[in-house]
C-alpha cells in the first residue's frame, strides 16, 4: 500500500472531501424523484429520506475502510475480488457496469421527459430515440477524441447545478402551505421499504468521492467527518426540496412526474422560475452523463486488458487519440439501447437493485478483509467492530426484498448467466494454456 501511495500529496481536508462527495451525489435524480416519492408516501416522505441518508452513511464508511486496505483500481469490485476471489469480483464488476448503464438510461429518459414537458416534439418516439443517439454517441465521440473537462469547468457546472435548488429552497418556503405537510397517517414499514428502494437512486454515487483516499489528510479523522458532513448536507437539501415541493403543490405534486421541481418553481416565481429549474435540471443531467459516459467505459477496458473478460478488442487503444475507443463505443451502444427500450420509472428499480448489490458486496468485503489482513496504523477502520458492515448488509437485503418477483427472478437469472460465462472463460483459458 505504501508503494502505491508514494509520491501522492495528502492535501484533501474535511471540506474538500465533503464537497467532492456532495458534488457527485446531488445529480439528476433529485430533479425528478420528488413526484415519485410523493406518490408513494405523500407528506411522510421525510421518513424515507432519513432512512436512505442513514443507509448511505453506513455504506460510505464501508467503502472508506475497504478502499484504505485495497488500493487497486476498480473501486467496489476490486474490494470484493480482494476479499472473496476472482469469481465474486467478476460478478460484482458486471453488476456494477449494468447498474451504471441502467442509471444512464434512466437519467436519459428523465431528461427527455423534462424536455418533453416544454417541447412536446420530444414525446414522439422517433425524436426520443434520435435524441438518445445524439447524447450517447455524441459524448462517446468526444471521449474518443480525448477532450477532457477541466476542474474549473466542473466547479462552474456544480455551482449552476446547485444554485437553482438553493434558490428554490430559500424563496420557496414563503409559498408553502403547512396543511400540505401534515401527516394524515403514519407510513408503514412496507411503504418505507418500497419508497427507499426508489429513493436510493438519488443518494448513490458518493463512493466515487472517496477514490482520492491516497490524498486525504489524516484519513482516520478526515474520512468519517467528511462523510458525515457531506451526507448531512445532502440530506438537509433533499428534505427541504421535498418539503417545498410538497408544501407548494400538495397532493398535485405526484401528478408532475416529468418535472416536479420546475412546476414548483413555476408556482413560486412564475414562468421564469420554471425556466430556471428546467435549465438547471438539464445541465445537471448532462453533467451526470459527462461524468459517467466519459469514465465508466474504462472499466470495460480494464476488464479486457486484465483478461478478466475474453474480449480483447475492448482493450485496444486508438492510435491517434490514445483512448479505449472500442470500450467507449460498446458502452454507449448498450446504454443507448437500454434507454430506447425503457422509461425512467421502469429502469430506476432495476438500477437501484444493481447499485445495492454492489453495496452489499462491499459491506461484506469489509468483514472478510478484516479477517484476511491486519489493519495497519495508516488505514481507516470503522469504529464499533462489525456493527456498521453487518447493519449495512441487513438494511440492503431488506430493501432488495421489496423487488417484485419478476425483478428477483430476473436478477437470479442474470447472475446464473454470469456464472456460466465465468465458467466458460476459465475452461477456455485452461484449454488455451494446455
């Protein structure tokens, strides 16, 4: 571990780490999800937000500890592979890729839904699919050429993304009707589980902010503090956004599934408010695509390069641009196809399930890594023994239990297919070596 960190300057403090996590978590989902959450739980939605905030805090701590022990590139699946071996690592890698692809497709559908609320032409199937082609293959082309977003532009996009949300919160409370926030009944455990399975989509991604682990100052203290402040900030922002939207629109909030926050702003500020939130949502969603479509294809490239998957053309580098162009094109093609076949609400449950399976693997890997490797003084270790990873695993399995029978069967079949594929890979490798 020390060799891998040699030369890295530890300059990321609590504020920097918190900002990094917040930037990644607050993305596209929060601009669309409030209407879906209101449809399920109404004014009691705050309970689901608190539940998801608690779970994500536990999961982030698991990522922090596993990441301090396993410094290989790959994130969650690298931790699982180090803890349990190549087969579980392979399965989690493909599940994580699938989750990213489904999330991309869900966000693409959310974006076209928002555009369709103001420009009806986007509701036509041909235009919808053409738009997906432009987004996925356009960004793929940019990635192949090798253009990169500078950190300055990222900060500007982040500021633009957060500004309309903060404006909505600060000004919106003057139009809130308290009667719209009064609980008419207490939410059931079933309601909380079903809603949280959807809502977790808006909280995912923060583990990426911990990738800078080798550059964090005093990680044993900075990591837990950075995670706590980041999740607390996100939780407060999310609850206030849901509160303003629910308080202004009341039961009508559930009807605006395409652009709930833009409709809320329309009531508060008039047409200019709708435009501000509309543009903010579009920018946030494009920002999500920039971050994911220009980076996640590298996982495909790495799997092929390390011969984990026997598709060597995915490891090819473009002679001129020096980028993994085949991996980028394949990733964009699959994302485009999934987006074209499904809608936001149809994809979000499956995307959340894939993300939760990755989180479950990481939570369990923390337990196994502690048993396999002795924790060194410079590594971060979650306090309270095995409480956090075990509690994380229990809550994740509880959320997964709320998948429909069809979704559960689909996931089981998918894992079975991956198992067969992995067995065939091993067989042909052994045959080739012989």
